[in-house]
């Protein structure tokens, strides 16, 4: 079965960096778009970054976050720099429902989800 396991979350001061990893198993790796989402308390889950044939970012993280894919390790990486307190949330890795080169931003377009990893940015 498809499994997504996130790691790398933690507590960091504003301006700092964190590197999130998502280990992928049970599915072909390069044929589906992969995405990172986040959910803060009391808010809806929102798209952060995605990768398929290209990369795509939410405006709020553009220029600060970088998504990449390590094919040999079947891992999706989210490098987060210049972190802000408003980046505090649980971060989730997800695999799209269908194959192709598009990078969807809707949660409904993703079928499999990891358990999430907490990121807390202190001011």
C-alpha cells in the first residue's frame, strides 16, 4: 500500500530554517505530482508547494521554500528558509490522485496523505 512518512519538523526561531522529508513507498515515484500542505489550528488545510514536471508554490512561501525530489531515495524534500511565525502549522505530504504533469493545489486532488509533522516558529 502507499505510505508517506514525514520527518524533520520542530521548533525554530523566526528567520531560521528547517528541512522536511517525505519518504514515499508503495507507488511509482515520478509519475504522480507530490505536494506539501499545512494546517494551522482553526484553519483549513492549505497548499504550500508541489512538484510534478515542474514546481509550484503558494504566494506566501515563494522565494523562501524549495520543493525537490530525490529519485534514488524516493523522498520529497521541502527546504524552508526565512521562517516566520505564521508558518507555524502541521505540514503534510501528499500524492496526487492521477498521473500527469500538472501540479494541483486542491486537497481534493490528492489521494494519499502522511501523518503530518509539526513546525513551530517562535517570534
